[in-house]
């Protein structure tokens, strides 16, 4: 049997909302403080870290074609050639980076630009 969490009636919502850490909630639990995020120093014009990495990576072939500057047809042909030469299955997903590097299951395979006619 799966354990279930107690459900509070809707009228208890205000009591829960106004509870301070240490207060006893209507269901008998003790209220705890939420984790408070620490502010960070803002630096204008500085981009980097995970956000920058996510912005230049995609698993979507249509976005990858646009990001790398290839037509849909040319990109499809390159993908087939790339997968054949690297023994990757036709339904296996790839991850493209904006510099042309291609990863399969987080393992670097090759640079995609080398598969252009």
C-alpha cells in the first residue's frame, strides 16, 4: 500500500499561508522555513555558465540545421552520412553544439561540419 500525504481542507489555507517556522499547522506538522535564495551580484552584459551552454545546444534536428546554417535537405543527408560512418542507429538521438560538435549519450563523436559534401 502506498502512503498518502494528509490533505488539508481549503479553509486551512490561510493558516498555512500565515504560518511562521515552528508554528503547528492544522494537520499537526510543524512549519519549516523555505530555503531562501541568496542574491548574486549583477554584472551588466556578462553572459556565461549553464545558460550560455544551453543556448548553444540542441537535440532537435530542425533547430540544429538552422543553428549550423544548413538547409533541411543538406542537413538530412549529412545526418545519414554521420550516423552511418559512426555506427549510430537511425533512431538514436544526437546532441549538436553551435560549433558543430556532436555528442551521442553525452559522449563526443565528431564535428558535424566535416560531413558536408
